[in-house]
C-alpha cells in the first residue's frame, strides 16, 4: 500500500486507535497514583507501548492514511512515552537521571525533526537500530515499574532478580538510542541538501 495521504478524512480506524491509546493514559496515571496498583499500571503501560505500531499498520493495510493521522500518530507516541517515563520516575520506579537522559534524547530528536521539516529537508528513513533502541526503552519502563514497590514495601525475590535484567535492557536501550541520534547527523545533512536541491536552492 502507498504511504500517500488518502481521502479517508480524519474519521478513520487508525485515528480512533490512536485516540483510544491517548485516552488510556489518564487511566494509567490513575492506577499508578490514585489506586497504588503499580502492577496493573505497569501492564497497561507495557500494552500502550506494545501497540504503538498498530495504528500505522492499519492505516497502510486498509489505505486509510490521513493528513491528521500522520501528525497525530507520532505526537501521540511522544506524549505516551514522555508521560510514561516521567510517571515511572515520579513513582520511584527508575532513577531521575535515567529518565532525564531519555527525555533529553527524545527532545533532541523532536527538535531535529521539526527543524529539518521547517528547512525543507527530504524525508529521512528511520534507522533499524533506532527501532531497536525504542523497543528496548518501551520494555524497560514498564518492567522497572513492575519490579518496584512503594518506599515502605520490600522487593520480592523475583523483583530483585528482574530489576537486574531491567538495568541490562535499559542501559543497552539508552546507550543505543544516543548512538543512533549521532548516527542521524549524516543522513540529516544529506536530507537537507537533497531538499534544498529539490527547491533549486543549490
């Protein structure tokens, strides 16, 4: 299927899926901070992360790619990721330095994307390792939350072992995400030159 914008309008199944995922975010926050059901909140956060590909797949599979969907989908993914990692850090599920390192990287990616769009750069294909790093981080934060408790509750044995695995996955994902960001510098320069050449500026 083509990735071109179809005439489906804004009322499409992919956009509905994206909106439902966003509406689930307050439920996650309520479970975590309103009820203290940390495990339920962790599973919901994991589900929201695991379904980030569904809306895009449905849009392409059923030719329902829309202009609003191409904006709404990545914006929703950023909102879900940033809210999730801040919430997990606020609940003491992960150290703030780890959350801030992830946030700064996401902010730089968003800023770079906006800047390139404003400058008329050509489209940059997502690097495969970038998808891997995103997947690792999406796995990390729900697992960090699942393997943590309130301050006054001791960790169970399985949580202690699981937390070690979280750090392995999390550090790998974080380091890889920053390496991928550096790897985008070259393609970004080429995309900018291609965009300028296409507009006859070079």
